[in-house]
């Protein structure tokens, strides 16, 4: 039986990860602001499918592959760190933009919105690290079948992440208007986002944790 401590631990990890600005949040906010809430919700559907793909792969042995080929794990980790560093630079550089700052984007079809949401999540290094290194720490063999635990705990993470992201999608337009009317707040949000992303990039690049087999 999964312990309450494991459930609370995964919930806390999921909440901390989803509240940290990253590719998923940036994409969902940009689509919600430029095309409306419906576009944001459709994009969120693609993100949800990406979570399910990672959850299934992680519980069916993706971590075993990384353990067998550590160079592949390092490649994924450093690629993710470089991507987060690039996002941080885009936010902090002179003339950088906030994810809540209105920008011109071409209008996408629902199919493309869903696909881009999926791809954004699949290429999100935060999600890879979470499923391969963080969630397995809350799986205990003594509590029952480890694969079942992995799916249940991963399901909890998905519920938390989707709930927070849905709230962000629904509020993105209102937040954007609020910040646009207050340029100094918009700059603070941009610098804060860039700093957090940069810190995540450094932490990911220097982290020596290895994927845990399920």
C-alpha cells in the first residue's frame, strides 16, 4: 500500500515543478493569450498526453536503458540543461520578453495546438528528470508492486500538474493585462523567470543523481 508520505511527497514535487516557469508554462500562456482560453485548453490536452507517454515509458523500463547506457542519460541531462539555459538567456538578455507579454503569433489549428503541446512536454527536460529521478524515490518495494506504485504516483503528479496548468490557462489573459498595465512588474516577472530557469539549468548540469530503476 502506498504511504501517505509518498503521496504528499510526490504532490509537493509536482507542485514545485509545475510552478517553476518552463517550456510547458511558456507555451500554454502564449497560446492562451494569443488565441484564447480554448486554444490553451487544447494545448493542455497535448501536454497531458506527453505526461502519459513519459509515465508509461518510465514505468516500463526507460530508466533501465539509461542505467545500461549512462552516456545517453548524460546526453539527455546536458541537452536539457542547455535548453533551460537558453530560455533563461532569452528572458534576461536586454530586450527580452516576459511569457505574459503579448506577442504576435500565427493562429494555429486545434490539431497543431495539441501536437505542439505534446512535443513541448516530450522535449521538456524538467519532466524527464521528474519521472526518471524524482518520483522513483517515493516508490518502496515493501509497499507493493513497484510498477503499480509508479503509475499511481505518476497519476497523482499528472493531476496536480494539469490542475495548476488549467488555472494558469484560464487566468493567463487577465494576468497579461494586469502586468502590461504595470511595466515594472512585467520586468520583475521576466527577471525572476530568467533567474529561476538559469538556476535550474545549473542544478541540472551539476546534479550527479542517476536514474533509479523501477
